[in-house]
């Protein structure tokens, strides 16, 4: 029975706990000692009271952070909150099964007293209007505020009950309607939140002092070149109207004596082709001005330009053969319209005039120059053209010859500006002009400014840092003479170059020529003063060569034979730039090179001559050729014994030859006789065949001697027994025997192949036999005429 009772108790507790969880019943209660809205920076306690004996916790913030709590009694714990500065959430928790309890604490301030109340009365029509009031509510309370605007209408003899108008907590203004019969009102503001409340002072207004018309409405203006007419629309007739206008960034200008006539107002004294903005406001005889209307804008119409162009020029050649004319764009006020084109005229009394239209985007034009020409430039818009700008009347070639220099120009560069000053011109001067441009870029980036006759200084701001400039100052006189002084090397900011020049070298004999290009503008760092060439030889000896910045080439002379390495740098007034990539080259002595060339050319010729000398046929032909050249030492064969005997014995002729071995040195023995016959001209063997081409020139046959035999008997027999000539004729080929033909073939092979098959350097050179003039007569004329060498 006891066991059953204990089981029933457990089931009952589980059931009650399940019912509590299903209902979401909390096991705790949380509250603050200062409420849920507290003063910013205050301190207070957060209490948690629990209904069970489970574990107890206090958390704060998001994400939840457990806090150190203290026990107030057996069922309550608390947490001390000190100097609260922001909104926080506190929660209590007993166990993980029960729903926790929480509390949001919002710190803030009570409202301050509203102040600076200001009200206006806007008349909507003749019967009613609206009163607008605004005020300063003070510092932000960080809490939700309840604002109310109270008003009380004061009639002549009585005051009605105050009426409140609710205002949103984030607004600082309110409005309410009134009728035209109301003369005075009293207003005040009441502010309230959880921490407190405050009331402003009461302000009393007389409506006629604060009344104002509604904002007028402007229609699109109707403009000519000098004035605009604008239609004004307003619900209530007013006594005053003010209209203002401005162009671009100008300040507002009020139009004098603005009078509304027939619902429109006229705005005079405007500039042509200008975009104007307009606004208007109105006022009764008493009270306040209305609000300005929303701005409207409109262009005035164009007019023909009345100002001539600012024109200058630059020479394209030293002889003034051509000019490039530059001009500046007219301002909007000077152009009086959109410039559609430019017109350039070149007039000469001798050749007439040439007119060219140039596009509106152009700012320069190339014209031919002549001494008696006049160049004029116009700017054209839809209404006409500007007065001509004549630049040649004062700058002709003849007058430029009278250009004189005057005192030097003083240049002072600082920050991003350059100040130029010079001696004040005399009274005969009519104007001055200063031109400037980046170094070497006059035709691309020419700038100039014109000055009055009494001005002798100018501040130039159109310059870039780390850029080198040059230019000139011109003073023009009434007698058309011009004085000019140039200035160079001007820069506002400067640094050492960040790049070296790119160069090339050319070796010629004992000198090397170096050429290089300009460093890019952005890498120069200002005005270059000089370049330096570094030359290092194989012994690590370094020579430095300084070259002016205006040069682009340099020649180093007197170099010895060695390996060299070269690099370059550039300098400004701030220092030296980095060294670029070095180039290596070898300098060779000219004498050694010439000797090698001579040897290389002479060696093949020497080998060829030696080979030719070992060829018997070639050797004999060269010997004959040499003998023919020596005409003063060759005896006349007609006086020889052979010639005399030939006249007596015609037909067969004996030729005596003495053969001797090269190794035997004996006296000359008796000549050996060789029979030589003169043959008639060779004819064709076949009547149908063409005449045979003679391989060798017809001349006296001389058989060369072999190195292997002691002597040979050579015989040439003449077939013409009736010949009566005194000399051996060579004007007709003889019919050769097979043996002779083979010998001739061998000679032909020796002639065609100059290099012998045997060793020309090991075999001794031997010559056999001697031929005297008494034995043979040689006709050298045929040899020169038919030589194939």
C-alpha cells in the first residue's frame, strides 16, 4: 500500500511539471529598482525572484553573458548595474526546461525646454491661410518623446480655448489653419517622455507681421540675345516681386525695377549665348517675403563675335619658309555663340588670297610664309564672324630681321608656378608677349600670354612638375620692331633622372662612336644638364666622358686594343640617374687586322702561282708572254742564221736543241737539230661539216721536255714546199700526227687543270734543252691576240 502511494506521488509531480511546460509557465520574475527607463549613466539593481529551488542565473547583453549575482533572500537574487550607457537586456533563468524571464532597460534623458519658436503665416487665398511653426527641441533624449503644439487664437475682445496639435517625436515643426479674420495668436510647445516633461515659453504673433504670399510659379523664359521675358503665376496679388538670375558659378543678381505686367516680368542686360538660371519671390505691403521658387534655366540667343582671336605663331624651319599659326579658344562670353569653324586667309599683293575653313576643334594651322603676305584668322558662329586677327603685319620676314635682344629675363620657380620678370619697356612699346613650352616641343605644346605695355612680369601656373621648360619674352614697339630674349632650363620641381639613355656604339679603327636617344619626359626628373659615358677596359680602368645635354652623339678616339664595357647616365641639378645596361665590345688594332687580311688574300694567290709554275705548258706560255713583254731585249729573228738559211733551203728546216740534265753543269754543247716543217692551213675532212674550231692558237709548235727523259727530237714538217716566206708562219694550223695530237691533249689537260697530280713542293724543278734565236723565230703578235689566259 505504501509503495502504491509513493508511485502515485511521483506521477502527480511529473504531471504537474508537464502541464507547466506545456503552458509555458515561467519559474521566475524580473524587475529593476529604477524601472525599464533609466537616466543615462545611472546605477541600479536588477532583481530575479524564482518559484523553484533549481539553479539560478542572471544574464545580460546579446549574446547572453552570465553575471555575478548576489542573494537577496531564499527566493531572490540581484545584480548591481553601474553607469549604464546603452540599452541592455537582462534575463533570469532557473533551469533549462523553464522559460526564462527578461527585461529591456533603456537609458536616456528627460526632454529639455523647447526654445526659439518661430511662426509664419502663408496666405493661400483671400479667405484663409496656414501658420507654420518651428522650434529647437534641445538635446536628443535617446527616448521616445511626446510633443504637442498648443495654440490660442486672440480675437478683439476675447480669447478662445487652447487647442493642441500632436507632433511626431522626430519633427521640430507643425502647422495649423487660420482664417483671414484672425488677427493674433499665441503658441507654445509641450515636450514629455518617461523621465520628465517641459514647456516652452509662449509666443504671441500679429498675423499681419508674419504673413507671406505663397511661392510663385515661373514658366519657361522667352529669351533673345540680351533679355528674357518670364511669365509669373501667383494665387494672391502682391505688391512686391524680386527676380534674380545668374550664369554658371556667378552669384545671384537681382533685376532692378522688376515689375509684373500682364503676368510677365522682363529681365534685361543679359549676355548672348549664356545659360542663365532664374528664381523669383513676392511680398505683400507688410509681412515677410515668400519662399524662392524652384530654379529654371534658359539660354540666350547668339550674336556674332566682337572680339578677335588671340593668335601667335611658331617657325617650322630656320629660313622661315613656313609658319604654324596658333590661336586660343574664345571664352563663351567673347564667342557669343557656338563656334562652328575658323577661317584662315593668306593674302599676297602679287598672288592674291587663299581662304581655308578649319574645323572648330582645330587650334593651329600650317601656312606658307612670304615676305609680303598677311595671314588673318576669324572665328565663326551661326550669326557671323569675329574681327580678323592679323599676325603677319608685325612679324614679316623683313621686320624680324630687326629683332633685337634686351636685358635678360629673371626666372623664379617655386612650387607649381614660375615668375618671369624683365626690365620695364620704354614708352614706345605697345605690348609684350611671353611664350613657353616643354623643352623641344614648341610645335606640340606652345603656350603664350599677352601683356600690356606697362607690364614687366608674369606668373605662369600652366606648368607641370618635373618638366623642363623653355621660352622667350617679346616686346613689340610702335615702329614694328621686336625685342626678344630667350630663357631655358626652367622647372618647378626637380629630381635625379629615373632612367638612363638607350645608346648604341660603332667601332671604327681606334675610335668608337656613341649615339643615344632622349630619355622619356616622365623619366627625366626636370632639366638635364649633361650625359656621362663610362668606359671600362679589361684592366678595370674607368674613363668618364661628360657630354652636354643638347648632344646625342660622342666619339671616343685613341683607344688601344682591349675588351671594353660601356654604360651611360644622365644628370640634372639634383644629381645623377641610374646606370643603364652596359654594352661590351672588343677594340682590335688596325695594323694587325690589315696584316691578317693581306695574308688571307695573298696565300691563295701564292698557291695558285706555284701550281701554275709546275705546269709545263702554262710555264712555257708565261715565259713566252714574258719574253714578248721584254721587247727591248728580244733580237730581231730576221738577223739570225736560221732566217738566212731559210731563204736558201725552203721546205725542211733544221732546229737544233741541246738537252742537258739539270744535275750536270757543263759547258753548252753543240745544238741538236730538230726538223720543223711549215704546214698549210687545216681544212675540213668532210665537206658537209663546219670548219673545226681551233682549240689552241696557231703558233709555232714548241714541245716541252719531260722530266723523265734526257732529250727529245721534235720535228714539224711543212707540207707547203712552195712557201717563199722568210719566217715560220703561224697563220694556219698544221695537220698533226696522232702522237702530236696526244701531246697536245696532254698540254690541254695541263692548261685546264693547273694543279699537277704530283707533289709540287717535293719534286725539283727541271728544265731541259735550250732554244736559240738562230734555231727558231717566234711571232709574238699572234700570241697576244689569241691568248685564253
